[in-house]
């Protein structure tokens, strides 16, 4: 059950979610997603996690009716009595609705290619459980991302790095089968496209995706929805041959200019870049051409307890407005950071959105555990959970080495600190 502890740095409450006894496999936090929606007219938000491939997953309560209600689990699946198909739980997504059912968590099967969807708000005549067709034999769903709001583009995107011709990326329209996106204009720079995916919203009819494979290319594309059909346009290709480049991605408007920006980190590896590059949407070349980053973020922690050497800074990324100022903020994981001389404890950093992308590192806050665990891997995964107010997200952080996930209720940014948010931020 969740417990609260005091984050010593921010003097704010943080909720720790421990693995429930009925989940038999240790290491929750290897997959992580946040979502929310209405159940019987009441807004509920959730964080869902698993210990990775072929393990059970569990969804925890975060918010109900505008208040933090972190007690108890909301839903689980892949238990002994309700098996999920082989290849499930390597990735998780969640969305506000599937057809007439609401507040749904879903996992793709990387073996069979289907998506199993379980909803909590169940319409009359529905079981609340649905299966959507994906793609078999393509490692469908090795990466996935939830569409952050109700949008005609669909509920989620799934990478399929084993698809013929160098990998593929699919969208999942509401209530329908997954559909491959045409990213052929970005082909090149290696294969396995779909090892990492991110999705954001441009406007009411258009979404934007960033996708990466094993060759060091990130393809950024917009997708216009009209009458149920999607027209995709590659607006930029970001290339770097460094190991794992692009295997962490986030997209959002970090500077509030109306154009969706792209943050690019790297997966683990000896030759990885210990940095995150941020590309301004307004500077997108409009085709598969080179794109100069607006700024490059590094692990320059001012927290004396966090040692960034070999931290895998940028191995995970998520975007969301944590301080409700209208600008998306960027959260960067550094899962192998040394914290208070504890090796591999891990940390995450919140970079406040700013009117100029070059100012993204003006206000940076550190998220870490006050009693760090050796190889806790805090920050291996990140998720944005719809928050207590509709215009705010809470930061969820996976720590699979500690077999826990955390929700940091206050990041310490202006507008998201104990002084400004009120009782929910205070130590209990
Ligand atoms: Ca922007
Ligand atoms: Ca913000």
C-alpha cells in the first residue's frame, strides 16, 4: 500500500507505491504510464506499472474528484486467474475512454500483436475488457506512448521495431484496430524504427510523433486527421550515431510558442551521450532534413548529494506541465546517478518550461529519495499523471531496483512547491 515520506530536498510529500503481494514478480517500475478520465461523472487519475515483459501489472489511485486519493489499487491484470497474452507488459498505456467504457489501461502483446484493454468505468452491456488488433510478428508494442488527451488521432502509439522494412509505428484509434503510420519519407539511418516513441498534440486535428530505432535516427512527423483518415508528414530527421541515441523521447511545447518541441535523450550504453537535446518546433525543417538543436541540457545538479558521473542522464524523458503555468516542463531521468554516496540510486530532474528554449535550464529541480537504495534505478522510467487540478500533472518515477514507484507531489518549481500548492505538498 502507498506510504508517504518526506522529500528532504523539497520538504514535500512523496507517495511511495510498493508492489502488492498478489504481484509475484519483483521490479515494478520497468513500465510506467499515467492516465485519467471520468467514472460515473467523477474524475479519476491513475498510474499503472509493471515489472516488465510477461509480468502482471497494477494501476494505483492518484486523484479522485480533485483530491489525492492514493490509497489502494484501482485495477490489476495478468494475475494468476486472469492471464494476459504472452509478450504483455513490456509497455503500458492508459487513456480516458475506449468506446463507451472509461479510465482504461492497456498493454500490447509483443508476441501476438494484440492490445488488451481493461476499463474501470464500464458501460451497460460491456465487460470492460477489450482486445484491439495490432500486428503479429513485428515485436509490436516494445515501446508505447499514451496520447495525453482525448484526440481523434487515437488513444496511443506503439512501436513495432521488428516490422519488415526497418520497423514501424502504429496509432491506435479509439475502438478500432491499430494502423501503421507512413514514416517512409524518413527512412534511413538504420532499422528497428519503433524502439522508442513519443506523441503529443498540435491542435484539435493534428498530432505529432517522434520515433527512433537502432540506427541513430529520430523521425519527427505530424499526422492530420480528417474523416477518420490520417495524412502523415515527416517534418524533421535528427541523426546521431552515438550509442542508443533517440531511445528516450518527449514531445511538448516547452516554450509556449504554439509549436511542439522535441527532446531527445539516449538509452544505456558505453558510448551514449550524457545529455538531452531539445529541438524547437518552430525550427523544424519541414522534411527529413537536418535540424539544429535549440539547446542541450546536461546533468548539472546543484544538489550536493547527487553525483552525475555516469548517471545515464536522459535515459528516460517525459513532458507535462507540473506547475500549471501553461508551459510544458521536461522531466529527465538519471537512473544510475550516485545519491548521497549510494551507487546507482538514481534521480530525476525537472526543467521548467521557459519562454525561450535556451532558458530551459534556468530553473532545474532534483527529485530523489531521502533514503536512497543501492542500484534503486530511480528514474529508469517516468510518467506524467493527470493531477489534482485538470491543468497540472504529477510526476511519477519508476525505481525498479527498489521494486517501487513514486509520485512526487511537489517538484519545487515555482507554482509547485509547498509554499504555493498548499496542504497536499506538506510533509505528513
Ligand atoms: Ca515550442
Ligand atoms: Ca510548467
